[in-house]
């Protein structure tokens, strides 16, 4: 795992329930503001249940993918109170 990946996962772990960050915001907080696509790729491959990758969304407000399961991502965000 790279240092950048570790930083990304640390940022994402701090997103509280019911809140989201964009891929771009995560990249910026991890120190590489232009690496938002890398963040998206990392989140799409994440298998660690301790990393709430469903709380990372697109800059246009769309939820984006969740290991290929958009419905599951929407369900989790609704359950946490992001969607009402």
C-alpha cells in the first residue's frame, strides 16, 4: 500500500455517518488535489468494511458506484440519514 492510499483511507475513515465527501475533497485532504480519479479507483476496489467508501460521492452530487452496486450505496447512505 502506498503512502497516498494510506492517507486516503485515513480521510475516508473520518467521514461521520450521514455525511459525505467528494472524491475531489478526499484527494485534496490526502494531499493530492488532482488525484480524484485515483481516489475513485481505490474506493471502487475497497473490500475493507472498516473503510466507509460509500460516503464518498461525485462532485456533481451523484452517488457514483459502490463496487458496482449503486443501489447498495444509496441504501447505506439512506440508512445513515444522508438521503431523507
